[in-house]
């Protein structure tokens, strides 16, 4: 299904529907539209346009991964955080070290908003790049809260804790993506790199199938 920006009415259209950027859902609209006002775009272009021109409900994108991570995973996570922030997404992580800190740094330095959902009782345990530290005091249970709160989840590296978050995401019907170093979990969409990931994330954020 082709996405179009309706330049006259300033809405995103797809197959007779318009996207509500606050409700984050598609709504049927049968009014006649001139093809002259429609500009075809891909999902990434559509999401960037929404963030630049509309008031979008900031349901976060979660990046998950190990608190002790390899240099390579941290490099990938930082690039991912940067790309997400430059698109316009709000980033959410577990707020600590490793992949969480690297993705937070990438997003923060790109001017993005970074939420950190902390397992402990005090906000001071967040890494320095977390804009909004949320101390939950619920320990590992916060993995479930991250999965429930996110629009979608992206795994970079990780072990059992990351697998738990991926499983929670699937259980809550959230789109879950994985870069090559992440654990292999059935029904998770795997991507070779950040560049290949971004269009799929955009489609998922729009409530469309990431593989269409």
C-alpha cells in the first residue's frame, strides 16, 4: 500500500485512510482528493514529515540490550539512538550502562528525548544521557513495563534479560526487531544493520506491517 502526503490538507494518507498522529492509528476518510495534492513517500519519509509538521503522540521506541556490552554493540547502539532521534522518535531504555547508555548517548547528542526506566529506587542510577529518569523500584519486573510502554522494541546484543524483554514485547503484541548480535527469538524481525532497520521501524510505528 502506497503512502501519500496530502499537501493540501496536511495529512498522511494510505488506501482511503488518514493517519491520526495523536491516536497513532488510521481512520477512514472517504472525501475526494485530487491526485495533484498527493505526494508519494516511503514510510521513513512519512514518519519524518509527521514529526516535523504534526503534533505526534510520543509513545517511545525502546532499545534493549546488555548492561555489559561489547564495543561493537555499543557502537551500533549509539548509531541507532542517533538515527532514531534524528527521525523524531522518543527513545526509551532501561537507563543503565552498556547498550542502554550507548543508545541514550546517540539520541541525546542528536537532540532527542531519552526516557530511562530504572530498576532501582533513585534517579541518580541513570546514565548521564537520560533526559527523563524514572526510578521504578521494581527490579527486573521493569523489563515487562518497558515492553508494555513501548510502541516497538529493538534489540542490540544481550542475553537472558534481553530475551525476556523480547518475549514480553511479543506477548504484548508489540513489533520486536533485532540487529545481528541480538539473541535469536522466534517471530522477531531481524535486520542486517541500522539502515535496513529504519524503514521497518517506521512502518511499525505507523501501525503497518514492517515487511510490506
